[in-house]
């Protein structure tokens, strides 16, 4: 059974940091491109960051460049999103995604709220 379980969300003040984790099981994690998406209320889901299967290549959206970093540990079947200098506009539900060819898996999401 495929599972992607996100954790690490919560409420933080502007300028603060959070580290999201996504633990995977039920598939060959090291073969999949992993991504973080987010969806704010009333907005479409958007790609935040992506990392290649081996971890050698990654990218982040322009809106979070210089503040967010994606990484993965294939030995632990886990992908991370380090979020620094958080802004109110980063408030959203953050989703973990695994993709390989036509296989596409989603986690249930974790809420991140940036508020004073």
C-alpha cells in the first residue's frame, strides 16, 4: 500500500522556520521524483519544490527561492522541505508528491500557517 505521510506543519510567526517531512512507503522511493506542492484557500495548487530521484538536482519556485530548500534521504525514504524566513503568503496546505512516469502519488497534506 502506497503511503506518503507529511509532518512538521504548524503555526509560526513571520520570519520563522519550519521543516516539513514526508515519509514514504509502499513503493521504490529512490526511483521517484519527489515534490512539494501547496494550496492556499481559494487558490490553485502550485509546485513549490522538486528533487530528482537520486537527489542530485533540485529546483524551487521563484516565490520561495532563497528561503526554501528541498532535500531527500533515500536511506530513510523521506523527503524534506526546509522553510526559512516564512511570510504570511506562505500560509497553505503543503502536499508531498511522488512521480514516476504515469505513477503519481499524493500525501494528505499538512497545514502551515504564518501569522503573528
